[in-house]
C-alpha cells in the first residue's frame, strides 16, 4: 500500500489557464501581503506591474504606512472593503496554512505578473 503524503505537503492547486484568466480578469482589487516600499523585492515589482495594468493594490505589511499611494494595513483582517485576490509574498507553507484556515482557495507557484503577461489578460 503506498504511503500517503502528510496533509501539509499536498501538491498545490494549479488552475488551468482558463481559470487563471478568469481570476485575473475579474479581479479589480489585489491585496499584496508582504509588499514594502523598498523597490528591490519581487513583491514591489509584481505589485507595480499590476498597478500599472489598472488593478488597485492594497499593501499588507505591519512595517509600512503607505506603498504606491495606498494606505498599508498590518493584516488582511484590517483591510476594509472587498478584496478580489490576494498575492502573498511569504514562506509558502505559512501562506498556505493561513489561507486554508481562513477558508480561501489557494493557488501556489503562479506569479501574477508572468501569468498576466503570458495570458494577455
């Protein structure tokens, strides 16, 4: 009998291009967990790209007050209003656990910037 993988090591959900196109096409507001005002990290590059494409970017970082002209919030729970998608720049296992405990669908290993460019959304 084959050994079962522990639950926390299950393969991440990898949506089809059609599903990704729908997520990116329907989203208007994207919270970016881990976004900082430092232009070096990937989070800044990806969020800047998405902002230039018309998405509203909500920074979620307890060490920031504002990024890209948007007020930063210490946690997702502090963000008022509707969030359409969340891009998390944290350790994958931590991000997955937090999202699943909150009842969210989890897509991992997919860069919003590269996917947006590739699909031409």
